[in-house]
């Protein structure tokens, strides 16, 4: 216990964020946000239409414009916003949806967040931490049986899962190679969702080659933040968390991700907070958020928080996603399996770029190390004693891939960008100039081919083959305006080689 | 300012060879973008040379690797001189 206390006392380094603050104030001004939301209470239709048009330039909207969008009441105008959100997503990312899986490595936590199942006061939570052998077993399932190529690894904030443990687990994940039907399964990109860290610790993460580093502010509203993160805990320090991405960028991690937990406070305020965060990152570093997440608060074990007060309805959830898509048009937007399948179907077309499937959030749940869930009893399989919250869509990847294909989307397992320097300011330029989507299309085809051959069911494969034909035709149709003859020939060559068992060929 | 000057040097060189050209820093499996220039070709990026933790990537139809590396070296040495003051 003494060691834990010592560790906690040494985590926060005020000198690493105070110099970013202006006169002791951070960049979230609660009063200003509410003033803007109030000021634009009744936006004119013409103004909203001109904001929609502006968002097609793919630059950040101003807080005033976003506040106006948040105040739209006319359902017909909302339909126009939803439609624009879908179009912007396609303009930036084409019709691909990147897929990933979360891997919870440890649920030990020194914090006591009122809404979270991992809170230290929850004595019913079974505290577990994966050993490196456990990690290997989990990856054998994720990369060898399900077919994931991209993970987000999640750790509670605790000395047993400090940055050295994180680095060890990430190295282990990258090392696992599993024989599949026609090739090799492996995790190619590990994104990290972890507590705020010092620049020194972030450099350790950077050196093991993390993909994106994500920290969610949970709520941008200062008062609510201090209410739900009890004083005396590490997480109580709002600014230490708010400036996490500043430190990550300082440490050289140039793909950073932000998010808010919707349901802690008014959803319109949180959308504004995310926008202000993106504006601040662009202003300071010229790099906006690689992705934005917007999880809704879910049922968890022994929480001490009124989850109904700011509960976000399905209707408002759709609105907040669309407004985020218009406000931060270039960013990746992550919709997780927290949401039920029906909600996912409805909101996916309005701007989502990434989603997870075959999701399990219990510690060791993929390989059932700790006698965890059996997927055959999907409805009852989740054990709140071992996981942070309840997930809403337990469908497996094959089902999700097939459904996406039927909806006209290609599932992408692409992890090319960060392995050839399409990161930081480079990717920002590509995103804003609509060029990244052209890469996405090529790499989506190649990685989808791999997955179809290695993991798909017969039914999904049949639908997938048709989709690949269609995608190939679309690429050819964009020649020579976008793609050169050489590009098309290279794509065809890579496609054939993958069919013959080669793996990891990319643009 | 220095970054702008070097970006412009990379731009010029990329246009001369009709390639996209950039330097990235190696971090484990990750290559993080540092500086570069040229327009997108939508071809596989090729790592043509490594200097310490830094790699030179080229995307283009045909190019002379040796010549590109020689010119990148010249730009980088100018950068080193500037850094030394």
C-alpha cells in the first residue's frame, strides 16, 4: 500500500502542463461555451446551410458555427446535416470502415471515478492483470482466429500496470505470429488507451512503436469533472488530463486521440469541449486529433453516479455524431460495441470511420484465461465483475463485416500509414486534401482480401468477393484522374500475390 | 522558419524527380513523419535509405535512388550546419 501511495505521489508533474496555460487558465472556458450555445439559440436556416457548406472545406468549424449547429430544431434541417456528415466522411475516407478490437490488459486502478466499474471502491470487481503469456494467448485468438490487425490496449491506472508493463505487453503483442488458413495472422498496429503520462513515460511508449495514444477527458465541464473524480485521486487533476495530448506530441507521438464520455454532462457542452480541444492542438502543434471517440455512459457495477440525469438519447447521439463530423471534418470517428447493433446501423452512415467487433472487455476474455465468457451464451456472457461496463453489440467480426458489405462499406484492416510515415502533419495534409481516402481505398481492398482468405465464413466470403470486384472497378474508373496506370497495375499485382498467400503488402 | 526552408528544398527535389519524398523517424515499428515534399503518387512508399534512426521514403514510378540519397544528404548536412549555428 505504501509503494502504491509513493507511486501515486510521483505521477503528476505540474511543470509539464502549467506552461501551456494562459494566466493559470486552461483552454476550456465553461462560461464562454455556454454563452455561445445560448447566443446561437435560434439559428436561421440560411446560416445553418452556409455552415454545412463550409464544413466541406474540411477545416475546423469555429465554436460559434458549431454552437449554431447544436441548436438546430427543424427535423428537415437535421436531415440535411446527417446527409452532409455522411458525404464528408466519404470525401475524406471513402466507403471504408476500419475495424479493431479492444484488449483490456489490467483492471487494477488507483482512481475512484463515480461512474466506472474499475473504481477502487468497487470491492466486487475481480482485479486481474494479464501476464505476458496471457497476452500471447489473447493475441493468438485475436490475430489467429478472429483476424484482427489493429488493437486498442487498455490499462487501469495503477503501479502494476505502469508504462514499463505497457511497453512489455505491446512488444509481446507485436511479436506474436499465428498460422492462418493461407497466411500469417499478426497485430500490426497497437493503439493505447491509458491514463495521462509524463513526457518521459510517453517517450517509452513512443519507442515501442504505439499507433495512436488516446486519453478521453471524460467531461470537459470543470465542475462536473471535479464531482465525478473525487479529490485526492490522481484523476482529480483536470489539467493533467487535459494536456495529455500536448505532452504526447511533445514526446514525439504524433497520432493522438481525444474523446468524451457522453452522459456525464450536457452533450452539447461536450461537443464544444472536443472542438476546443481540436482547435488547441492544431494551434499549438499543427496536428489535430487523429480520432475522436464519443462513448455513451453504460451500466457498470457499483457505480455511484446518477446515469439518468444527462443520459444521451439515441436521437441526440445521432445529432452529436453528425455535428462532430461537420466540426472536425478530417478526424477519424470511433463507434464502439458499447452501442447496440441497431444504433450502430443507424449512425454508421453519418460519419463513422472505425468500429470494433468480436469485442470482449473482460480481462483475459478472448482466450477465456480466467474462465471468462462463452460466446454461445452471448446475452448472459458478460460478467460485470470482470469488466468496466456492459457492451451492447457482442456480434462477431464475421457478422459485422458481412453486414457492412451489404450496406456498401468495405471493412479495412489497414495499418499502413504509421509504417511509412503517413503520420502527424503529413496525414493531416492528406486528410484535408482528400488524398488519404484514396490510399484508404487501395489498402482496404488488399487487407480485406487477406481477411476474406484467412478468416471469413463461406457466406461472408461470397459477399466479400462481389464487393472486391466492385471496389476494383471503382479504382479503375478513377484512372487516370486520380490513380495512374502504374497504381492500378501494382494493386492488381499485390492482390494476386495476397491470394497466393503473401501478406502485408500495402500502399 | 528553418522547417519551411527545408520543406521547400524537399519540394524542389521531389518535383525534379517527379516523386514524393520524405524523411521519417523510426520508433519501434513506427515511422513518424519529419519533413518532406512532392505530390501524391498513390504508389507504395519505398524505404530507400536509413541514416541512424531516420529513413528516406520515396513514392514514385522511376527514380535514381543513389542520386536522391546524395541530394537528401546535402540537404540534411545543411540542416546540421544550421543546428550547429
